[in-house]
């Protein structure tokens, strides 16, 4: 408790003390009645060398905000802008959404159609290829005739449908001399299927006057045409 002197001097001192208290309250709470969040500006009120500011004068240098005891801490405009930008580009999972969609579309390339296997042209069977062989002879009742058997073989893929076989019959004398050769044509026993064999026997004869008594015939030659 402060004791003030009585009289006129005491009244003057009391008025001065009250004025100091009012100025201190205004400086602490501000002109808006204490609605400011509790910051106090430290530094000059206006540009250096000018008179006291009569209105709102923007600072020409940096302003340092010092929180009072119990005031809420703030990260400043830079921190809030950084947090806002980070929140706008991040999805709830922490991965950018645009990048996720691009990765999904890139990881599923379009499947190219597989080429159809080429088909080789079907090979046609080889043409007929007929051969004759295996000639055997047997005696007949007439000396100017004999039985001849041959075998036809088709080594091709297609059946043989036509052909002529020619026999060469030799006239042999009493002393083994070959006096002449007579040819006889016969038709091939068709068809002969591809890869198959067929056997045929003919009685081959020449003119009787060509084979006098004591002579005989021998069919030694055979060919196809």
C-alpha cells in the first residue's frame, strides 16, 4: 500500500499515478480492449527520422513477433502455406493420386495379338512309278509257246492306271543257236495302287512254222511302255 502526502501535492501525485497505470494498461492490452491474440510489436512505430505515426504505417523492415506468456504458438504464414500445399497434393495414403493413376495405366500394356501359325500347303502324293521284274518261265504243251510270269511294282504315291508290257521271245535251234527274236505286247493289269505289287502270268506264243521240230522258244526280255 502506497502512502501519499495530503494536500495539493498529494492530489497531483495521485493523478500522475493514475495516468501511469492507464498508459500501462493500454500498452499491455492494446486499443481494441484485449481482443488481440497476445503479441507485442518490438521496434520503431514508423520509419526512422519521422514524426510519431498518426495512423496505420506499414513497417519498412522485418517485424519480429514475440509471443507473450500463455499465447498460442504459430508457425507463421510460411508454415501454413507449406502444410496447405502438402495436403493438396497428397492422398490419404501419402501417395500422390495422379502418379498412382499413371503407374496403373502404364503397368497394364495392351496385349498384342499372337500371330496365327502358318499352314504349310498339303503335299500331293507322288505320281505313279511302275516297274516290272521277277520274270519266270514255264513250259507249255506246244513247243512254240511258254508261260511267262512277271511282277509289277508301283513305287509312286498314285495308282498306275495304264501301261503296256513287251516280251521278247527268242527262237533257239537244236545246237543252241539264237535264230530270231519275236516281240509280243500285252496290257499291264491295272490299276496297281501306290506302294503295291501285282503279279500276272501270260502264255506267250510265236508262229508254229518259226519253231520246227527240235527247236524251242525262250522269253528272255521284258520292258514297260
